């Protein structure tokens, strides 16, 4: 037990030593915030233990240096007078406040009888001031970008800028409405259609499923897909799913016949001696033994099969330049199979697999329309993959 306690103590000291050296390296390399965060983790519990003193010192030194660095940076940025720096100044002030709050959470910290004093200041006025400056400056930039309603890249940048403003300064002016405008003007609107070149009728519900983009789970924030034209929208791109061929096989039934045999227990009989007398056990009881027979049956399997194949092509076009951008071939296949069986004779000769198949029934073949519809699920998945992986180029 003493050896275990000594071992755990040594391990604890080694871990503590490794942690100290890591924080020292971060402090000396100027990675002050990481040094502070790691020191705070070390002081999260048992902060009054003697071995935690070195982490208190590292925390104190890192804090002094990072605050000095931050305030010097702010002073330099303010002198520069560039409004582009407002956001950086605001972020630094927020960082100072967050850092102070994190350290306050572990106070008081003492080394021997001395309580460590951290120089905390109230930066609320500065944070409020620069939140206002950042919001005003970025708002004007976003509005200027939105006015250029034909430039999607600028509108997308404006949208992200407005999101940032809404995050730091909720409900600032009319940014909620402006976000909707920037989103609309930054979105690529895509009209999607199905062109049937197969000379066969496509099930209506298949067409509806293929054009129901709510079920696609598309990860395309700046693209919106429509299956019917909206007169209020200026469409940028078109996607055509061109169905080339639909191949449907004949209905086939293949038959296999087997004779099954198995040794099975069929009741019992008395065990006899060589003279034909019934043998008895040590208690004088008649000895009974299993009666083994060979069970036989005729087992016939029927396999119903029918398949369909859909060959298609997906074309992406730029409606503004009237140019074909790219084309992707798609081929899908759906196979209907139903295996069932009949048996005549002694069913005890069947194996477990035979019994499972016997539970199946002879069913009607699906119609051609049902086969085409069932193949559409795979077609939809492949179309979804193509749309998700494709990036429209301006």
C-alpha cells in the first residue's frame, strides 16, 4: 500500500512538472493567453496546496505581460485612426474582460500569507463605445455592398458582416431586414427540370419525389433550387435531369428441385437382447431407446426476378451566358427478387434455411411503373450527391 502511495505521488509530481514546463514555454514564447488558460486549469482545484504556488506565479506573470501587450496594441491602433481597426480594438477589449472574469473565478490566490493582487479595470465604457463604432462602420459597408444588387459575392460578404453585427449588437437598426435582402441577392437560384427522352411514361409520384428538394438535405446555403419558375426571381442556373433509357427485364421464375433426407427420431422402442427379450436397467425398469428413421421429402424452390435500369444524364447550365457548364452520367438499377418454396413428403427432412424460405409466399410481380418508381430512390440519392458536390462558378 505504501509503495502504491509513493508511486502515485511520483506520478503526480511528474505531471505537475511537465505542466509547469509547458506553461513556462508558452509564457516565454509570448503565448500568454494559452499560458493563462493552462495555469487556471491547474488551479481549478486544491489551489492552496504548496505545489500550486508555481502556477500562481506563472499566472500572475502571464497576466501582467498580456495586459501590457493588449493595451499597447490598442493605443497603437487608436493612433492609426483607421476605422478598419475598430473591430480589432473591440475584440481586444472583450478579450481583456473575458480574461479578467476567468481569473476572478479562482480568486483569492495566496502564496504563504501574501494575497496576489491582479490589476483589474472596468472596460465597460470602452467596450460599449467600440461596439457602437464597429456596428456603425460595418453597417455602412454592408449597405454599400447590398446596393450593388448584381454582385453576389459582395452581398454574401454583406450578409456575414450583418450577422456579426447582430451577434455583438442585436437588433441594431434594420439589420434583420437587410440580412434578408443580402441573402436574397447573394443566392444562386436554380431551376431544376426533368426531361424524358425514354418514350416511356414516368410515374407521376417519381417525378414529384425527384423534384421535392425539401427531402434532399442539401447543404447549400447560397443556392436555392426550384422545380417551377417564380416570376419574381431571376434564375442564374439550370439543372436538367435527362432520362435517356429505361430498361425493364421480363418476369422470370426459375425452379430448383431437391430431395431432402435426414435421420430423425420417430418415437421409441424397447431395447432387446439377442434373444428378443426386453432389456432392463439396474432398477428393473424396461429400457427404451429412440426410434431412428430416414425422413425424406421433395423440396422445390421458386425464384421470381425482375429488374429495371434507368440511364440518365445531369446537365448544369448557366442561364446568363446560355452555356453548358458540366454533364454527369447516372445509371441506377432496381432488382425485384422473391424466393419461395413448396414441399411434399416428410417436412422433418428440411434444414433451417429451407424452413425460413417456406415462410415466404408466391407474390405478384410488381408492375413496370412500380419498378421504375422503386429505382427512383437510388436515382434521387445519386442526383443529391451530384448537386451537393457541385459548385457553381460565377
